[in-house]
């Protein structure tokens, strides 16, 4: 299957921006299959949190990242990533050695500059709150920093800065892609934070209220960033078709997420038409453009 008309119309360089989402990152593999089956190879990749690992694997294996990702996600179990009970410091409830082992099995080079496709991981400076773009140097520490969920994993010291999960400041790193020189952006955004707002309020329980507030916080950040970037360049958000997301600690749904995301993103790409800056997303028949 060749590259679709919509993908061919994207101005170069094209960046892929891969968002956060923890265990829900299995859907990235499904979207990756849809892109690879249509012959798409980006010019640069920017990733946040689990999206940084996805992005690094895609940058290392430009034509075959999806099978690598599927193998990673279908084998993964909670204890592999979140070994609760074995903290490495008082700064996190989990050690990050499982995350480092996962990175070590991903077939990645030791430094970012050796990746075949230019790659940037996004983290946040815990002192200043600044967005930090990690596009050169040691790859493992960049990925661990980008995925260092505050309070769960310890922060990473890199280049004299204390870094944590980039999702805090850039859950979907489209602004970083624009700063890196992208003339168009393809967005892999997953999880309930990226979908439409629920019509009903949360259950009257503390955990439900906190979870709803967190989803809304990230959703506002994502919408703000997407619309800001779409004013300048075509910004294509690939749908996953997943309506029921598993809890963030449940790793048993990878095959379902991959299969559903692959089919849905594929249908969207086959009907995609791009004609200038704007926001392109949703089911193909609802494809919209935002704010020239």
C-alpha cells in the first residue's frame, strides 16, 4: 500500500508528535502499523513520556517500528515497569530500573545522534518548570527523564538540571515539534485526555473527582497546544477508535488497543485530505480545519 494522498500533501519536513499515556501507549503501535502500511516515514520525531520511548523506537526502526512496539507491549507486565515496594530513593515510590531494562531491550543506540531519524524527548525542569528538549547525548537518560512521573519515579539529573515527565508541561508535544522546524505535524495522542469530554459528571467519590479533574487539566492543555500549532502548520491528529480505556496499571489489553487503533487510524488516513494550515482530526467524515 502506497502513501495516501493526504500524507503526500503534508509539507516537509513532517514531524510525528507522540503523546504520553502510560500503559495506553500500546495504541501507538496500532497507529504505527497504519502509517507504515501506507509507506509513511517522518522527517523528525518528538515524544513525551511513554511517547518518547515509542518515538525513539520509531526513529531507530523507520520502516518496522510497529512490530517492535507490539512485541514490547504484548510482553509487558505491571511489575516490569512499576516495581512497587523497591524504591530507589525517597523521591519516587518505584525504582526506574525496570524502565531502564525496557529501554535496553528496545534495540536503541546509546546516543540520540545515532538514530536514523532526528529525535527529541521532552521533559520538564523541576526547578524552573521549563519545557526541556533533549535532542542529543545519552539516549537512555533522556527517555527515563521524559517518563519520570513525579512521585512515582525519581527525577533524573541530566546536564545539571533536575528533570521529570514531560507530560506535565507538554502531554502532546506539538509545540516542541514546531520549534524543531516542522512544516506539518502528525499527532499520536491517546487516552481519555484526548477524547471528547464526558457528558456526565464524576461519581461522588474522592478518587473519581480527582481523576476527572486530571483528565480535564490535560485536555485543556492538549487543546490549547493543538490549536496554537494548527494556526501555523497542518496538524493531523490520528484517531484510535478506542472508547473504553483500561486503568493505567492494567497491561492486559495491549492486543485490543493495537488492533482497534490500527484499523481506525488506517480508515482515517485513507480519507484524509490536507489543504493548508489547520487542525485535521476525528472520524474522516467529520474532518475539520481550524483557524487559518
